[in-house]
C-alpha cells in the first residue's frame, strides 16, 4: 500500500529532522534573536519594524527586559537566551514537542 509507505517515510523523516535539530542545538545552541543583524537585504525592513516598535511605546525594551541576555543584543528582539534554548534544555523541549 502506497499511503502507509508514504506515512512511514514522513514519520522517519520527521524523526530524523528533529534529532538532527536537537543535536545541533545541544552543541551549538545560542541566543535566539530577531533583528540586530547586518544583512543588507533585511536591514531596511528590520530598521523600519524596529523604528515603529520603539516609537512611543518602548515595546522592545519591555519585551527584552525579561531576558538576561538582552544587553548583548541591544538592537534585536530577544526570543530566547542560550541557557534555555541551548544545551540539554533544547533537547528536552524538542523531545517533548515530538
């Protein structure tokens, strides 16, 4: 049967991708941020987004105040610091999600 074989291939592929990502984050995990980079193709879009987010509300500062690693990334939106998104905690999170 073709559908059961396809389902098995998708299942094994998903497992392999999550295991690869878990190993990658286990040994190479770091801070996850949005923006603050110097990619020229994204710079104008990110600068505009940061300008509008910072204008009047201080939303980025309020968001980043909950992360200890925010001072390392002054122009970026911090999603997760390396002690939570890297190492064994990343493996635990991905294992639970899987």
